[in-house]
């Protein structure tokens, strides 16, 4: 009580006394602290009962006032005094001995406020970063709650700038407060004689060893990494924020130091791997998919309070939360640091841990690992990490596919094979993974899976034109049509004056004598009707149910196509197909393994489960939405001249319809049964007795809806491209 009264009285006297020059005032407060150790014999009284906190606060205020009175970058006499007399090192020693009790917290608070409030970069100074990193080192292992705050690091973000009297190692270890040093000898907690002279308390400068040590220990990074494991969520989040600020430093040398001279990459990815391995061997894929959105900074899940908890939920949330942190860390990191971190995730986690799980033969293991991959694909937001993930899943090949592609990137081939797995659950999950992968803003995904096989347009049969046909040619496209597999159902679809791809994907070309302008509205209706007429009337059921017409797909198609266009603009795709005269039409055409599996699945739509059909058609409609002229021609142009032995999406559907027409004749009361199944799927009719040929009837309904969806996409593509 008496000490507090003395402190109040001292403040009153200081307020009434004439103000001293800042340096004299600063030295006065520092000597008042040192005199405490010379004159006081009671070492057990808490520091809060002394004047030390007040003097430290006054010293900090003086340093801030001095900086405000100087131009930015100048060092005043008070700061020079603090650096020259190694005040921070002395404070570190006093705090380490925790004499008087509570001094450790006072010293750390002083460090934090000093680094957070002073604008000029201090950590590069040898007499600053050494005591700071020494002070942090014991806290990392003890889990202290008073850690260096985000504001501290933000205040020192220009850590690699040149400053006065800074002893900065060449490798910039000091630039981020992480110079490797040995810990000074502890002061005795109960010294025999507190009257020891102050110079005995000062810390002698240690010889710099950073240049000679082959394996350096960067305490700030290691401390923050250790604190990310703290059971106190507040501490863990602050430590994660500190690491994020460090990797976002703009200096390339700092990024190199962090990624090459510390264990940052290894510890981040090793923790990711250990959390993945801690997951149960079989987690319900639905739980993986539907578990709430994960945010690394808001992981406050309590298993005891969760009535809907499932086995492994805590482990799953921990894994997804840490993956989200790695993703955000890479997203915020300086460019070279981001590349190094993402590459480490690919090599040490994707390849080292996930790939063996995805390549296994156990159906349960395949399903669980694919569901986790699907969740990761959905969750990733960093472009750099996405690129590494895409390379992991698909490889980096961009030349046209051959059968040898299987050996060049086995994981890609295995995942594509899983789209047609004997297990419907595995097929659906893998297809969903690819569907979400196609929605990611990465050009290599679509090019690797589809475009590289369509680049030469060798799926078309090129016929030189007669002079009288030149007026229907645009950019090398022939206006003739395939005979639609010579199916009599489509002989009324005239191939004349078909819409050119240039009109589909960009504004109509200017009218010239050689290229008279066609009636685009007429042409697009021919294309739309081609899809709408594919399914014969006796196999249609939507017209008898309100709200299931073709127009219901137009709004979704418009929104989705607009979103795809905004993503693809940066990829500089051509507005028109490659001229046939410049294409290598002699090369054998192979649609690629991905389209092959999708077309094979589409060909079996009448014999596959309803959920599988929904997923296959969903992926194909996604592909059709991409605004690339070759994709449009191959997937959405019924009149393309297919080369011998080639198939397109339209020709695959034609074969399905031909098979359907034969099978319809064998099913009594086909139309009433079809309508009943549709109403049950829509929830308009209650479940009742099992209906014969249920799989086929459901397949017919999916086929009809898919054709309407393709018609809507075709119409929206034309309408959007022809509207300014």
C-alpha cells in the first residue's frame, strides 16, 4: 500500500516539476529501475508493489514522443541510449530471473508495446532481436499466454531495411527476430546480495554465430509453430496470425530464410499429415461432405455439446481446419514463399500421404479417401496451392492423350477409372470430385481433361467446298451435317444453313459479299429443336407435369454460363475454331480417357442407377457450359461432320434413343408407368408398389431432362454471345 502511495506521489511531483529534456527524463526513469536492485533488499515483493511498471511505461511514452518529433527513419538520443546501453538485454536478464516476482510479464509487455508502437524497424538491431528471440524461446515450450501480438509483428513488417547500428546477418536471420544464439546464464532467483552493481547485471554481447552454424534455430518461427498447438484457442490463433504475417513479408530474402532455413514447411505439412492419419479408417462420405464449413480461426467445436456428432467428427474438423489454415497461409504469403509452401504440401502430404490411400484397392478406403479429396478440392482457395493440387491429381501433360498416358500419371488414370467403378458410391463420389474440380479457376484442368484432345479438330471430316457453297462457310467450318447415325427419326432435321461456331461464341461477323449474314435466330432454334426432338414423344413425360418444361433450365444456364465466361476470360481462348486447313486431320482422334468414360456411362443411361445418371449428366452439362469453340462444336453441335469411327455427345444420345425405341415396345403401359415414376421422383405421388423396369424408366426421365438442359445451354450461349 505504501509503495502505491509513493508511486502516486511521484507522478504528482513529476507533473508539477519543470519538464526535463527527453533524454534526461529517459535516463532518470531507467536509473530509477536500476537503483531498485541496488537499494532494495526485499526480493519477494511483487513487481506491482514497486515503481518499476510506472518507470517502464514512462520510458515507452518518451520513446514514442521522441519518434513523433523526428522525421521518419531518424533515431533520437533516447533510442540511441536504449540500444547503446543494451537496456533490452538487461531487462531480458531481469525478466528471466523473474525478480521481483512478476518481472517476466512486465518485460514481455514492454517488448510488445515497444515493437508494436514504434514505427521504425527495430528487430534488425542486434541489441533488439537477441533479447526478443531469447525472451520468446522459453515461452514456446511453457505455453505462456502473453505472447508477442499481431500488432507487434505488424509494427515491424519492414524488417529487412537498413537501420543505424544494426548488425544484420547476411541470411537475414536477424531481420525476422530469429538469430540463433545461446541462452545467457540465469540470474539466481534469490540473489545473496541485490546491491550488486548494475554492470554485473548487464549482458555481454555474444559473438554472432549465424554465419558459422550449418543448422540454425530460428526461435520466433519455432515459438510460433509450437504455440499453434496450444490448448488455449486464443493463443493458437494469435500464433497462426503471427506466422501469416511473417510469410507475407514482401522481401524475397525473408521468404527464402523462412522456407529454406527454418522447419516451417516441414512442420506445417507434417502436422497436416498427422491430422489426416488420425482420421478413422472409415468415415461416412456424407459426413465428410456435410460437416459444417471450416474456418481455421474459429475452430471452437465442442464434441460434448454436439448432439449430431458422428465418430471421428472432432478429428475431421481438426484436419479440415488445419488444411484451411495452410491454404490461407499460402494465399497470403509472399510469392516465392507461397510456391515453396504449396510444393511442400504437394510432396509431403498429397503425394506422401494421400496418393497411397487413393491408389489402394479396398473399396471402403477408396471411398473415404476420395471423399476427403473431394472436400479438399471444394475447400481450396489459394491459386498456388490449387495449381499444385491440380498437378497432383492430373499431372502436367498437355499434348494429346494416348494409351501411354496411363503410365505417365497413374493417379489421374485411376481416378478417371473410378468414375466407372463397380461400386456406384465410388463412381458418384469421384464424378463429384471432377465436377467441382472443373469449377476451379485453373485453365490446366479443362485443357488436361478435354481440350488437348480437341485442339486439332480431327473428330471432323473435312470436305473441300464447291464455289457455290462459299457463302455458308465461316472460318473453315462446313455447313453440312452428319447424317445423325442414319437414324430415320432425324431425317426431318435439315442440315442446311446451320449455325456456325463463330456465331455461337462471339458476335456475328460483319456482312460481306463473301459472307452474307445468316438469320441467327432461325439457326439457334434449329439447334435447340435438335436436342428437344431427340427423345420421342412416347418417351416424354415432362409435358404432363407442370413446371418441368425446357424454359425452367434457361435461367440456371444463363447464370452459370456468365460465371464460366468471367473465369475463362483470363485464359485468352479463341473466339472461333481453329481453321480446318491448319488442323492435323490425319491424326487418329481419341476423345481422351475422361470423355471416354463419360460417353460410355452416358451410353448406359437406361441401365444405370438414377443417382449415377444424375451425376454423369451433371458433369457433361458443366463441360458444355465452357465458352471454348471446340467444346461447343464437339458437345453441342448436332450438325458437325464426324470423321469415321468418331463419336460426339449428340451421336451417343442418338444411339441411346435408338435402343430406347426398341425396348419401349416390350414394356406394357410404358407411358403411364413413366408418368408415375416422374411424379414419385418429384414427390407428387407417395411411394407405392415396386414398378417393373424402374431403372430404365428413371433413365428415360434423366435423358429427357438432360436434352432439355443441353438445349437451354445452347440457346443461352448463342443469346449471350450475340448480345453486346
